[in-house]
């Protein structure tokens, strides 16, 4: 037999394949044997055996020869074992530095496998308290799951569900709700009834904790409807949890009878021996209900029963947080009962269980800088209880040291709130969190003023001012910080990328706003992805740009009073209001004085506000002089009487319902004949004292740009199709908008965009360079969802709606924006933070002063006021004085029936004031230097003439 070369090659190839296959078989056998053993250990809780096993098998040649994919799978399971042993740091090391590392260039690793490992890293970081790292890895994993077309929808829903609960624990209600709704939608597609029930319960809990009880009630009704339809699928324990949350929700609404019934329904479903923890929650709920009804003995007995159950559960070191909460609520009951000594003991035990390894100060309060607690809300609650104990001790002893301790504790709460804000990327999450914590600042103001009243020490007056001002527009300041930090500290490439990502997120948000039932789910997913992309990129920027992160997270504090007073014009007073449920505080600041005033905020006064505001909105209704006088007396009389006659300008920082009030329209019986406040004072408004003197280059206002449109006859149909409003609401055509814009342009020799040219595209192209932007256009306000508020450009282009998001990503440089649009000064009002609407959006977009409208007034009067206003601006008058003079001109020339506040009091000026130390504009300096040169030249000429004589 002759052996040919091809035969040799064939034989060699078959031999190689045979040996390779044998090796593969051997490796597969090795992997199967040990992988099965590892899984069995996990199943039976023998986690330590897996740690011993991996130490042994990694030394074996078969493991070294394993395929990279199989090797990574084993490392992943060891990471799970370490996590189960509460050795999260070691688990992360196995996930990151072994499983992911060996999979780095490994072909054939399913995307879902990598994502599971990344997800587990996030969960491990979560339990270590490294929340930023946790969020980063969880969100990264989610992107893998979402883009894997083969990944089961049910598994994706579970991931959404888990990440939603994670953000809920971070108090990030905005993102939590997005993820939970994504999970709910996928569970519905997969017909997973029990899972839907659980997600809805999470949504109930979240809204209940953030005191949105009406929204929680809606979810409760959804849950009970599902139960009624699928009761055979839902375990009793799950229904009991709904009842417990329903009881807490109705307790928040003070509907005690229903709350008690819900708690009893839950207890009837729960077995004390099989579900002791949940049973204790039912008893705890009954305890709080009884405390609210002042049945303190019953309440205390319920709480002692709760603690007895939880202590039995915690004998092995578990349930420490639940025991802490039991002592916390017992402390609250004892404070209300008046047993302060026992309350103090209970609170001390709560701190021991919640913070076993923390450092405490001499007042037995945790040192916040060193505190590592994950649940800031729980920590705030405990410190608040300590303030109540100090207050009770002060009340009993009249010893001021206890009231001073209250103030120190209030500062600790403020520090925790600031720390919490850093965890939120999105504005809405910050707003929701601060709304929940607003009451704390009201109590701090009250305590500081009480100390000032007793001691007459200016330090405590400044403390009261600090806590009041601290609440004002804090989220707006954080947002401005981020915008300014980006603009001043990063490259143009970074800015471009950030803008693109932000625009994509806002685009998806707008599409979601207009979604219908058929495409809402997919748009919700897309919006979530766009949010994550922006969030991740900004985190990357923070790592690479230390100057950016330093400026972005600059600690926001109210400016020093002396600095503000130094900058205030001598003829101006700034009035900052702070409203609690029953008290109204105002702080009056001039360049020489600082005056606090406190008055009761009664139900009658609240009704007066509502009635007066309604009367101003309706030209057919006479404005009640009594109402106007009552409000004037409450808000202004004492302060104006104390600051002297040299004050001619007022800047108001409103709070709560005062954001709806046009102060200019108030009258006083002290004037005969009665005059409107505007007839004696120039009036402007601001979001916060810290925003009065923003640093920017002052210049002569000359570059004017104006937009005005009558709109098409199809405008209302288009808006309804875009889901901007519903029902019978309609916008009329604007007949005088063109004339208003033309007059403004004539004053400044500016540019006009009329009708077909008044497009959103032209605004974005040309508006960013203007000094003065004038929009004589319609506007819409969405009180429930501020992000849906908008300015409407000419609707004959496909895109004609200017949303708040458009302004965030298209920077303006305007010193003045005139919004002749209807309701442009309106929006959803958050305590302390102010109105969330288009005016605030223009400030965030870079504008410095906004003339906007509280209600839809007459076109003719609006045109008259804005025209003379611009004329006075052109003459060089300060903006607030220009508006003051233009309103006086209107009132002096109007017929009696057109002096109704409806026609002129709607326009308010929001923004900045010129510092008394501001340098003169460049053109003034040029003129002065020119005069000086001319003067010197004349002297020289005159001297020469004299010498020639």
C-alpha cells in the first residue's frame, strides 16, 4: 500500500480532531461534575463548601484548560456563594476580576450572562452602601438585558422590578416609578398576575411614603380590582400587605375609621405564628391610629406587643431595622403622652439598633459626617424625635439650653437632606424629596425666632433667615450649578455630547407625553434608556473633570446678610416669605435693616388669597376693597411702617400660595384716596435671595428679537392631537401680536419674526444671541406635569411647541425675556422651590430677567404696557423701574373700567437686581472718558491761548 501525502494529511487531521474532541469531552465532564456540585451547595445553603471547592479545583490542570466561557460561569457561581455569605467585597472581586475578566475577549459568552454578573455586582455594591457604584452597575446591566432580543420578557420585568425598588430605597421616586411601570407593563404582557400585584403594592408604598395619598389610593383600587378578578391566584399574605398599605394611606388622609378597618382586615388574614413580622406591622398601624386619636394607653400597649414580637424575631441579630422602627414609634407615642423620660430611653434604643457602630456627640445624636446609614429618611425621623424631646424638656424647665439643642439638631437634619440630594440626578426626584422634608425647615425657623425673641441675640435671627432662605429654589440652584459647571469646566466636545444626549432624552419625553395606549409601553422603555445614557455620560464626565464635579456639587448656602445688604440699592427692600401650615413668616432686608415679622396664617386669610386672586382674574368681577386691605395688612402693613419712607422699590421672594398673588394690585385704607401698591413702589420678584445678584456681564440692551403669530385656524385641533389639552378648552387667535412685536422692534431697531416666520426653528437659531427676547405668543400651563408646560410658536410648521427641555439644552444669553404668553408665570408650586413652569425654564436656559404673565389678560393693555416698558428700557432705566413706570403710565391714561387689575396686574418681573456696587456699563465709561479727554483738551487749548497773550 502506497501512502500518499494527502492520506497523511487526512490521517493527521482525523487524529487531531479525535484528540481535540477527547479534550473537549474531558473538559465538559470536568465542568459538568463541579458545576453541578456548586449548584447543589447553593441549593442547600452550603456556601462555605463552594469556597473550599474553588480553592482546590483552580489548581487542577483540567480547570486551567477549561474554555473561557465555562471558567467564567464557575467564577460567577463562587461570587454568588460569597454574596450569600455576606462577603460582598469578595463577591465583587470574583464577579469583576475573575468572571468578567476571563470573559473579556471570550467569544460565545451570551450577553445575558455578562449582564447577570454586572447586575450582581450592582446588588453587592447596594448592600455595601456604595450606592453610586450600585446604580452604575445596575443601570449598565439593564442596558444589556434590554438590547438582548432573546432575553425573556419575564426576566426583564424582574430586573426592572428590582431596579425600581432600588431607586425607591434611594428616595428617587421619579426613576423608581419609571422602572416599576416598565415592570408592570411587561408582567401584564406575560399575564403574571401575582407579579403585577406585587409591583402595584410597591407603587402604593412609594407614593404613600412620599405622602401622595391620592395617587396611592388609585393604586390600591387597582390592586383590589385585580384581586377580585384573580383572587384564586393571589396568596392571602399578598392581599394582607395591600391592606396594611391601604391602612397607612388612609391614616395619612386622617380617615381613621377606614384606616382601622384596613388594619383589622390585614390582621384577620395574617397568622401571628407564621407571619409574625407582618402581624407586628398591623399592630403598629393600630398603635399609630390610636395615638392620633389620643388613646395613648392603648397605643403604648400595641407598641409593646410589636416590640415583643420583633425582639423574638431578632434573637439571631436579624430585624435590627424593624426593632429600631418599633422603638422609634414607641418614642413618638410616649412624647405625645408626655412621658419624656421613657421616650428618651426608647429613642436611645432605636439609635442603638439602627446605628450600632456610629459615633455620637454629647447630645446623643449621630455625627452626620461619619454616619454611613443607608436610609436617610429613617435617620431624619429619629433626629426629629430628638428635637421633640428637647422641646418638651424646654417647655417643662424653661431652660434655654434645650431650645439651643433643638437648633443644633435641625442643622443635622439639614446636613442629611443635603447629602440625600447628591444621590438624585434628575430634577423631579429632588423636588419630590424636598417637598417631603419641607416641614423640617418651618420648624427650624420657628425655633430660631423663638430663641431670638427670648435672647434678642442677632445670631438666632440670622439662623431663622438661614433656614428660610435655605429652602428657596434649592433645586433650581443645583440645576444652575450643573449647567454653569458644564459651561465653564469642560471641552466643547463634552458639551456637544451632553447636549445631544439631553436632547434625545427630552425628545423621548415629549413623545411619551403624546403617546397613546398602543405605543406608550415602548416609548416608556426608550425614555428610560435615554435617561440612563445621559446619567452614565455625566458620571463619566465627573470622573474625568474634577473641576466640573467640584462646581456642580458646591454646597449651596444662603448668601451672607452683610454681603446682600452691601449690594442692595438704598431705596430697595427685599421681602422673603416663608409659609407653614399655620404661620406666615416674613424677613425684611434693606441695606441697613433686617426685620422679622410673624403673623398667623389662618383659614380666613387663605380664603382671602383665593378670592382676591380669582377676582383679579375676572374683569367682570369687582375686586373687594376689604379683601385687598386685609391681605395688605397681613403681608405688608407692619413691615412698610418700620422700614421708613426712603424705600421706593420692593423685591418679593414669595412662598406657597403667594406665588399666585399680584402684590401690585393690593390696596390699603391708609391711603386716601386708595392707591394700588404699584402706585407707590416699583415691584419685582425673585426665586431666592441667592439669585438676586448672579454674576454675569452687564451690558447695554440693544439686540432685540421678537416673535408674534396669529396662528392657523387648526391650532386647537393640533394641540389636542399632541395631547396638550383636552375637553372644550380653546385658544383664540392673537390679533395684536404682530403690532406688539413691530413696536418693540422699532424701539431697538431689532428683528421680527411674524406669523409664518415665527417658528420654533427660528427661535432656536436666532434667539440664543439676543439681549432681549420678546414672545407675543400663546402659552400653556400643566399644573400636574410642569414638563408639559410650553410656549406655542406658529403652528404651520411640524414642530411648533417650545418645552422646558428645549431651553435646558439651548443656552440663551438674554438679559430680558418678555413672555406676553398667557399664564407664563404660572405652574405647579412646590413648597420653598416655587413655581415650576416656563419662567423658571427660561432662567435655567440662561436668561436673567423674565417679564411674564400670571393670567391671560387683554391684548390691548398688554401691548400698551410692554411697549412703554421697552421704551423705558431703551432709555437705560433699571428693569424694575421701567415696568413700574409703564404701569403708572397705563393707569394714568386708562378709563376707570380698564383700571381693574385684570388688565395690568398680570405682568410680573422675575429675576435679578443691579447691585448698588455694580460697575457702570461700558458705554457710560466710554462717554465719561470722552468727556474727560475733551475737558483736558479744552484746558490745554485755554492754557495755550493765555500763554500766547
